[in-house]
């Protein structure tokens, strides 16, 4: 049985283990060095804090999903980026969808109005996941990054979390998971 729950600082090592194969051998991330456990904890707790969810089975962390800042300039504060990573052992089981089904309402409840995802192409599984939960492709950067011996395109996807947009948006709130 797979359990999805809020991530805590103690999950950073498990998150690192899931992420490591992507950094080592996948164009899905443009990160070239695996971040350390302390760096991952800092990302998880960056202010304003946004949701990080983990999936585990039999006590082993097998995936995670999170929201992060879309851009650093203040006018972007109602937008967030999202990412999902899974251990190879749980690919194609609907786990990415289940985590987005929990993550997106959390992000919306905090006052964020849009979420975005950048997907290195080709990546049919990630495109299918994002499309299935309502994201639409909004742009494409061709040959934007050199990763694993080749130039890579990145497609950008967006999802409006509310419509119509408010004329005076309320400030987004930081995430405070029940586990804290």
C-alpha cells in the first residue's frame, strides 16, 4: 500500500535517494550535481514555505511532489512551480496523479492562483500526467539546456487554479503541514 503524506525534514535523505537517478542519468532535471541532504532541507523550508508531499510504501520513500517559487520578483508571488519525481519501481502506477490530486488543492488553498511546470522533452509520461490533471502547454524553449551530451528542449505547462482571477488577490500564505 502506498501512503502519501506531508514531507518533513527527516524525509530529505529519502527524497535525495529518489532524485539521485534523475541527476545522474536523466535529462528530466538540468541539475548536474546531486544536492546534499541539508540543501534539500533548505529547499523544503524556503520561505514562504510551499507544500512538499512524499509517497512511501512499506516505510520506503518512493516519490515526492512539491511546489516552489515560480520566480523571485514580487509580482509573481501568486504563482508556483510544481515537480513530481518517482522511484523507477513505482512508475506507471498512477502515483504521480495521486500526488498532484493532493498537492494542487494544497497550493490553491494557500492562495496561489497559477501553477507551472517545465518538462524536458521528450518525456511522454510527464506530458501525459500534466495534461491529465489539466495543465496546458504554453510555451517551448528549443535547445535551452545541454544535458547528457545533447541539447534539450523544455516545454512549459500552466494550470489556472482559480477562474476568474480576482482583481485584488489575497496574499498567499505559507504552508504549515500538520506534521510540524
